[in-house]
């Protein structure tokens, strides 16, 4: 069943990605007209898994700086979309880093990113989690390819399925709707002044060319989140498609229940699983 996307929120990353692909402005009128015309295109879907729990994502996953800005700025929602810029300034000047580790299956051409990962018993763990699920649980792939890793601490980890994260945030300029890969944007360290400049370049995608940013494509991804580097008693937020998937201790609204815990999770991509109405085929 094709899905129609009409921009009616704060960010509207999916609608912006669809309309911008043909040079149209991101408006409810243009999005509605695209649905009426009935053109369709395939869209990759990511499956996020933690034990027996799973979540399907079509836009992005964030941990660290981007997740903190997206979720913690909710307290300034009365400001509209300006809340993001306002809170981003606060987070840059009071910059946090998070301990942790990411592991991934790199897309062809990106195999040299990160360090070799010794798999050990992780293959059996992943296979067990996927086999024991009820209903559709995502695609299968060779777990032995899960052989690259990057150790923290990190300023930000950002996975993207489509180019735009918001109407003015070109998060992953090389992302495709149905290439079977997620675009991974990694930032381990960055001087605050450079970070402020970098954040200002996100509206044109210039941040991915920064020497402080690693930008690559992955087929599968594992996140092992840890505590803040400045305070081991505080953890972070995992944000998927603009919603809180997991909150660690000491975070904004950490007393609220979430679908998953602040612990290791795995992500795989199913190429072209969804269908969306699009300005063109």
C-alpha cells in the first residue's frame, strides 16, 4: 500500500526529501498534488532490533548531539522550528561526549572506515535475536560481514535513510531512497567554534566535508551506547524518526517509559520494502 507524506510538523524530512528530488518546494499543496498524481517510488526500511523488540524506521536514527537537540528542545516547542537552532547553540557551548562503540557492515567502497572487529560470539547472538521474532523481522544478511568498528567517545552518531533530516537540514546529501544502504555521519571530536560553523553548513550538506566528520554508507549497524564522558552517572537518548526509542539515566524525562532500553541495538536495511507517493516515479 503506497504511503502519502504531507508536511505538517516541525522538521518534515521525508516530505522535503521527496519534493526536493524534483526541485519542488516543501509545501502541503505540492505534497498533496504528488499524491493525487499517483506516482510511486520504493523506499528502504530499517529494522531496529533489541532482544525481542523491534521498531521500523524510514528516516533516521540519532545518538549524541543531534538526538539531544531534537528531543531536549521539546521544552521550547512554543518557538516553532527556531527551537532547534536555539537549543543547538546551548548544546554546542555545553558540549557533551558519550562513551560507546559502533559496529557496521560497510557498503562497497567504504570497507576501510573504522577498525577491524573481532566477531566472537556476536554472530550467534544476532542470528538468535532475528530467528526468534514473531511476524516480519527485517532482512537477512551474512553476519560475518559485520567486521568494522569505531570506538568512542563520540559527539554524535547519525544514521540517515533519505537526504533531508528537516526542511533546512541536508543531513546526508548522498542518500538514496532505495539503494539498500544507510548513510552514517560520525563525529568523534570537534572544537566548539568549528562545530558552530559546521552546524551552520547543514542546510547545504557542507558538514559532511568537514575533517571532523566521517561520512560513509552501511548495510547494517550496531550501536553500543555508553555514559557521558564528563559524568558516568548520566547517559544519553536514542532518537528514531524524531521519537525517543530509549532514554538513559539522568536524561530529559528519563522517568518516562520507552520501547527499548539504553543498551546495545542492531539495525538492518530492507531495500525498497515500502512504497511512497512521489512527484516522479
